[in-house]
C-alpha cells in the first residue's frame, strides 16, 4: 500500500457556551455547573446529548475521492469543495509536460501514491485542453485528492468516531486522530479506543 493522504485542519469552532446555556435551561442550574453535566451526558445519546448539535466545527480536509465518497454518507453536515473541473482545466493545462520535475510535483500534490501515471495525466490534460469536461471526469482516478471545507456539529462528529474508528479504510483513523487533537472539547467526543471510554 502506498502512502495515504489525509490532512485535517480545524478552521473554526463555535457554540460551546451557548450549548451549555441551553443545557442549563433544562436542568435549571447555572451555566458553570453544566461543564460537569455536559461531560456526563455527551455519550448518553437518546436525546440527552442534544446540546452537541449546538457545537459546530469547520474542518478543512484534503483526502482522496474514494474517501470522500464514504464521508458523503453523513447527511447532517455541509461541505464546500474544490471543483474537479476548475482545478483540472485551469491548473493542468498550465503544467509543462516536458518538465519531468513539474509533472512529478503536480502528481504528488494532486494524487495519492500510484493513483495517477504520467500517461494518465497526459490523457486528462488532452481532455482539459479540449474543455471536454465529461472526459476529464471519466478519467479522473479515485485517488485524486480533493480539499473541502466540512462543517458539522459535535453530534455528527461523535457519530462518525463511533462508526469509523475501527474502519478498514485507515484514512478514517487518521481523520479522527487529527480531529481529536484539534477540537477544543475532545472530552465531549468518544475516544479513538473503544475501551478507554
Ligand atoms: C462499516 C460501514 C459500512 C457501510 N456500508 C454502506 C453501504 O454499503 N451502503 C450505504 O449506502 N451506506 C453504507 N454505510 C453508510 C451508513 O449507512 C450511513 O449512511 C453513514 O454511516 C452515515 O451515518 P448516519 O446515517 O448515522 O449519519 P447522518 O447521515 O449524519 O445522520 C445522522 C442521524 O440522522 C438521521 N437521519 C439522517 N437523514 C435523515 C432523514 N432524511 N430522515 C430521518 N432521519 C435521518 C440518521 O438516521 C442518523 O440517526 C456504511 C457505514 C459503515 C460505518
């Protein structure tokens, strides 16, 4: 297996204090007291952890198309992506195919290891030069790396962690590791290892 690519950068996070405020209404206690309560309720489910829906995180993620395909099954979130058409028609046409170093660097930047040969890149480039968008899409390999801004709540994140922490696609583990390292409140999310919870 070649090297996998999964890059996660937290761009923004919001909603913790408002989420605790909402929780305090339900419990008729102070917002401060809710810090401890929230840690208890975060993993309970069945409606008790609804406050996690008020905590929102924006992640900039770069990963291969075959991983995004699985990520797209999470419906309670929103994404803005780089356009495959724009990226390829604008950038690829500018790559100097007679410069081996430039070609290798373009491939390393835009595809996972082994996903795109120079020959395939040439074919995609011909399609891009002819503005043949369908042909570009047809030939674009699953290992094409796409950057997206993924906005979701802690509730969705918790669901992802539980469903994917032991997934066969190692990208998920890398994704979860990077998320837990960067979010402000990992204590409100499931841990990577089931036994540690
Ligand atoms: C190991 C594994 C294998 C999988 N294999 C497949 C597969 O072969 N094919 C496939 O299609 N999917 C597959 N999935 C995806 C899976 O079915 C889920 O779609 C995906 O994991 C998203 O999970 P979710 O529905 O809990 O999350 P979300 O889509 O974020 O939904 C969160 C919650 O909202 C509810 N919800 C969302 N939309 C609605 C709605 N319109 N009405 C009512 N409730 C709603 C959900 O039921 C869920 O409780 C697989 C997942 C895993 C982990």
